[in-house]
C-alpha cells in the first residue's frame, strides 16, 4: 500500500486522500458493499487497493485531474487550505 500511496501525484504540501462514495453504483458499488459487509479484511483491502490503482493510473495520464472516475481525489487538509503557504528563508 505504501508504494501505491507514494505513486499518487502530490505537490510540496500534504494532501488528504478522499474517496467519494456517491458514484458507486453498479458493479463498483456492489463490490464495495460486499467487501464492507463480508467482515473480511482482505476483501476490503483488495477493494481499496483496486480503487486506488485505478486512480493512480488516471492521475498519471492527467496530472491536472481533480477526481478520478473511481471517486478518488487529493485535497489539501482543511486547515492548510485556509492558510497561504509560508516560506522561510534559510
């Protein structure tokens, strides 16, 4: 999982990984629901990693993409979004 997270496009600031569940209809939604209610950690991990892999692929081809077709987006943390970046001189 660490390799997949490291493959996500990030800038100099920290980002939050967000998965929107509002687009999970059809097969994607059934797979998520099955993983969630199966009480099987491996099944849930596999679903999460497959979702993340799809997003990494899309972000690799379009670095300006805000949200993947699997519902994954990278956002600045709320406290970071409200404050401008501060640079210090050394």
